[in-house]
């Protein structure tokens, strides 16, 4: 079963990359630590960099993130949970809403995406919540290269 995460507001970049990898990751955003944590389901793994949060909620499933940098943060999570690169599902969640994205017919998108993209791409996904549209492009190739780089630690 895929782990579900909840990241406090100091971990925005990590949240984005966990979502990009396909992990269900809630983000505190504007909520204070306690208010955010009190709303969480018990099966979510809390990700924090705040000692006060770690100490106050020690009974929760939690990973205290040790680094300020993305690659060591991901390494720590994968190591502590025994995750593998095979368990990732890149580009399967909305980076904004955290909702699984769904395939959508190209014809439904006419007039909502740039003409060039409409004419040169055949496969699209959309967030059912915010309606953001995704398609494979240069950003996908760059992100996949970064994902390979970030997860390369598993091959060593």
C-alpha cells in the first residue's frame, strides 16, 4: 500500500516532489502546525522539520526531516519507509490539489489550451478538482530526468 503523507508548511518543495512522484501528500499551507495536524487522518505520515511539532505529536506516525535540501529529504523518506523507485507513479497527481489526475479527451479541451499544443499532442490529463490540464512536453522530460537523478541513490 502506498503511504500517504502530510507535510507542514516548511516543506512546500518536498510536497511538490512527493506529489510529482505520485504520493498522496497534504500540505499545511496557511494552517498552523497544531490546527493542521488535528485535521489529519491517523494513517497519514506527518513530515515535519519543527522540533516543537515532533515533540508535541510524538505519538503520531512521523518522519522528522533532517535536511533543508530536496535530495536528502527524499532519500530519508525512502530509506525510513523502505520505499523503492518502483512504488512511484510520476505525473499521476495534480501538483496543486493533490487529486489523482484523469485522462481527458483532446476534443473536450479545444479552446482551453494553446492551439499549438492542441495540434501537436494527442494525450492529455486533467485534474477533476481544479481543471488544470497536463500534457507530455519538455517539462515532462526535464522532470523525468530530475526524478531519475533524485532516485538514483537506489541503484547504488
